[in-house]
């Protein structure tokens, strides 16, 4: 006999869904434990400690109106203190970035960020508790002095502050941590990202987390107002967090089993990650939304295939919702969910003296109503307002009439609230565990002991650090070579023009003006060339961008030349073509002195000279000048001949190009985080694989500049015919300056 239900009913499925995972993670592995052999010792700037304390006090006064009893200086404004806090926090956290880079341990940067979060949470709680103590002491002093009226007034204020502690702590914490968020979004995240990549950014929702702020996260009113949900923690409560989580996980597992997939530990971990993303609720269940969007598309006479797909999606969503609805009803949750949202608009009229759970019970359990009515009558005079049960009775009547469609809409609303709560719960638990691994040390004795044992992590302001000139440990040479300078000079002299002032105004002077932006200095200048250097010093990681800044400086030099060429063409003056070479050397250069003149000696100078050059034979190949790039490198010797020497024996086409040596590229990848994309182009009639790398670096002044680096293979060619013999294993690197290519690459990688 044919089973018709099997023909016309398909069970819900998870197949084909792109659910977003969320996993709370903030690892601090690889750090040294401090003097207690358990936690990491962190010494945050004393200046930041003081400013954070003052900042918190001002917010506390703002929300509690306790300026007078706190005896605050009225001349200090909250806005000024906020800017001071943001400035000092930024300085301390940049110090952390530099120290993480110095030790090649990005986790040190994370440690500092969590330490600042711990400092703020502690200051907020301690300041609030201290305020309660101040009020308590004031009550006792007025009682001893027999000033009963003032004692009663203070006692009432103390009572209000105690009752509202949960709400006020959340409000104060939210504003203070919003200021911390502003610090990150106003430049600090960019610094962290450029050094350590996106994974080093702590998302806002980790520390802008209500569950982190609340004194009592299980408080009914807090749960309703903050999360639109009621969750209990006592074992006897039916809607406790773990029971709800188990019900959701079980429903997912059963659907997974129906899909024919094996339900195992890996799937349960996936479910835990799915529950942490609120967007998944609409993807899984919200057929109401999908049908609404489908109707809108129909009205606009949209694509029929898209309308059909949306209809199928809505059917699948409704099946999953029906399945979850059945599971929640079986577990006894649906009654409480429906009652929660029915009493949501008016519950505050009864709380206090009641708690929201009592109102929910009143609506779904008739036998509980008599005791609640009697309690309201007893407390009517105490609360000074009418506490009639009329609205409760009306809500109970409405609750009885709720249809399945409304209940399912309530279930979607509840699941969104639960998923958001689960997300925040996971973040808060993770962050508390990490915070507990940090010991904020303030005692000089502990600081000295931890420092002596090389276990102290210090993050300080500039004026709190002991600065001294550090030795050079690495350097970069930039060589810019003017093409055809002899010919330009000759033609200008024939026209009775001054070539010296021409080169000075169009090349040397404008380049000199920008050297400070990139922390560069002149090594040597002659008629047709300029040699510059960028140094890195020991224990100064804030300046360890030598290759990135050299590349940025070279791009700016190229831009300056192009800008002056445009003007010179208008006046029929010669245009300047240059080739730039950038050579990195891991080590300090040597110096000798000719009188007071310091002369640098470095093999990087010789290599930069080669990189900036352009072979006259290669330049005659007109097709190279029509290509997409300004730099091409060729090998003419065999592999055997190349292996016998360390010299740079390549042929180059470098006309307005910038070449970076391979060790320089390797160093650049250590300086900044870069994304990559591959593409194929044609060179001398042959396809060539190119990989483009994109990243950002900070100039000395703190502005960020983008870099696009092209990595291409060096082809071996016949030196007589220029035919490509093969593509070698060697690569060369061009700093791209073509605006169209740079824009296209950066847009692709967004």
C-alpha cells in the first residue's frame, strides 16, 4: 500500500543552508606566568590608572547625581576627561602593539587590550561600591548627630542606589566601554590590523556586552529589557538556560539525522556555533519575512525563478519552524514564551512588587492567581499606587486565545533573543576566563620582583618610559636614477636653460621635503641620482616599517616626478624618467667619517643601484613600454652559470618602475599584514603569472598609505633574440604605481 504522507510531506532539512558560525575565542597562549606562577603580571600605565579612575567617577556622578557627596572638582568636564582617557588609552595600546611586534608575539597586543578591559570593569565596580559606602557612612554620621531628616534622605538615596545597582552599572559601563570602542574605530584597529591582520582585532561585541556589565545577569527585568527574554538559572526552573540550549541542540540533531547525516560531537559543536549568530534565525525559520519579500518582488514583476526559489525557501523555513515549535511545546516552553510576550508591554506596572516570572505564572496557571491578588492588596499602600489585577486578568484572557500562527511568530522572536543571549553569554564567559589569567600589578614590590624575573608585561605612556638612542639593526637603501640625464642636460644648455635648477626644483627639493614623513635620510646626491636610507633601531618597534616606508617613499617620488612632468610639458621642458631600486639589508651599515661628513658603506647601495638600472638593449623593446607595468626582469645566463655567483646579473626594463629585492619583500611581509590575488598577463607574447599583494602601513605622522606589490617570475631569454626559453623559479617584485591596476587589485580584495 502506498504511503501518501511520504509522497506529499518532506521532513525539514538543513541542506543547502549557509548558516553563519560564531565561536568565542581569545587565546593567550605563549605568555609567561608572573610571580604567583598562575597569572600573567601586567603593569598598566599609572597615568592611565589615574585617568580611568577619574573618568569612571564622572560617569558615576552623571548617572547617580552624586557630584556633591563625591566632592568632585566642578571645573573638570566629562568631555575633557573623556578625551584625556581616549588619548592615554590609545598611547598605552600603541605601546602594546610595538612591544608585541618587538617580541614577534601578537598575543602581547591582545593581553594589553584585555588588561585595559579588566581595569575598567574593576574601576566601575569599585567606584560604585565605594559610593554605597560613602552613603552608608553619611547615614551613620547624621544619625549620631541626631539629624534625622538628613539621615532618612541619605538612607532613601542609599536604598535607591542599591536597588538600581544592576541598571546603573550597565548604563555606566555601556557609556565607558563605548568610549573604548571609539578609540579602536578612530585608528587603533587600523594599526593593529596592519601589523597583525584581522584576527588580532577584538570585536566590539566581546566587550560591549551587557552580561559583562551586570551585577546580577539573571535578574528578570534585566533579561527582559536587555534581551527580550526570560531565562532562569535555578535547577527547578523549567526555562533555565541549559534546558533551552539542549532543546535547540536536540531539534537540530534530529533534523540532521533525518538528512541522513551522522549526529556526532562535531555536529554538536557546529550547532553551538550556529546558535551564536542571530542572523541564522531568519535564515532557518522566518518564512513570514521571506513571503513578504516574495510578495514585494511579485508586485515589481521580478524574476520568476527568484520568486519560485523564495517560495520554496519559505516552505522549507515553515517546516523547520513547525518542527521546532513542536519540540518547544513538548518541553513545556511555548506556554511561557507566549505569556512573556503578551505581558511585555505592561509588566513594569507590577514590577516591583512582583517579579516577571510571577506574572508569567499568573497567566498560565489559574491556581496561582488568588495568592497574587492577595499579595497586591497587601502591598498597595506600601507602593503608593493602585495595584489592581485587572490588566493581569485581561492578559490571561488574551493568552488563552492566542492562535498557533501568533505563537510561531513569538517563537521566532524568542529564538532571536535566545541566539543573541547565547552569543553574549559565550563572549562573557570567555572574556571572564581570560581576565582571570591576568594579574594587574600596582604594588612597587611586585612590579620590581616580576621585572627582575623577566615576567612583567608593561604597557606605558611615552613619558613613563626610559628612552635612549638605540643602535641600528636593519636598513633599507632607495636609489632613484634619472634616465638620459646627460642628454637632458645637453639639450637644456643648447636652449640656454639651467639644468641644475631644473633637476633641483623638479626632483631633489620636493623629495627632500617628504623625507621626514617616511623617516628617511639622504645618503648621497649627484646630478642624475639620489640615494636615500631608512633605518630600524633596536627596541623601537614603532619604527620597524623600513621596507614599507621605503616603498611608500618611492611611490611618492614617482608621483612627484609625474606631477612636475605634466607641468613641464606645458612649457615644452624635458620630462624626467626615473628608475627606482629598493634594497633591504638585515643588519647595520658601516660608517666612516671624512671630517664631519659621515659616509655609509653597505652592500645594499650596490644592489639598489642594480635594481634602479635599465638595460639599453631591453629598453629598445618597444612592446615593453606598452605593457601594464613599468618593470620587467630577465635572466640571460643558464641556471648553472647563475648558481656560481651571488651577483645580480639580470637584465632589466625599469622605466618609471620601482623594484624591491626579494629579501626586502620577505621583510615587508613581516612588517604589515597583506592579502594576495593571482592574475595572468602577457609579456613578450607569453603568458606570465603575477601575484599581487596589498597592505597598508603607517607613515611617521600616523597616516596610512596603501601598497600594491606585484610578484612575477623571472623568465630566461635568449640575449640575442629575446625569445623566452623558460620561466625560472626566481621572482622579482615591483611596487605598482599604475592607478588603474592598483584600484582594480584593491577592489578585488575588499
